[in-house]
C-alpha cells in the first residue's frame, strides 16, 4: 500500500495526472472509461491491483471535483474494476483463489 502511494505521488508530482486530464478533455473520453483504462493499464504494467488502484485514483482525482456524487461513486467502481483485470500467476489474489479452491 505504501509503495502504491509513493508511486502515485511520484506520478502526480511529475504532472502525469494533469496530462491525463488534458488528454481526456481533448479526446472527449468519459471520465469513467478513463478511470478504468488507467487502472487496467497500471495493473498490466505493475501486476498489483493495490498499486493500480491507489495510483489510478491519484491520477484521475483532478477530474472528480466536477462530478456529481453518483458519478464519483461510479468512478471509484470503475477504477476498482480496472485494477482487477488480468489476474495472473504473479498476483497474490491468484494464489489465494488457487490455494482455497484446490
């Protein structure tokens, strides 16, 4: 969790969050789709759902203040769902399911 927070802060400090926000506005992407795509991309790149969730939340956070409370909740769900994509053998969740299901 700490590594995810540190990675998120590094990306936000480097201006990645602002760049993603500008890209989303220019591309006319839905904020929900953008949150899912960022989380899924980070999940595939890092292999960690926790790091993907924390980092993606920090990246799309600048877009949240203009949303309704319902859309903020949906954005949180989209980030969470994107971070769970492609559970593979180096993921702790994979081993948990494997060991519990035999």
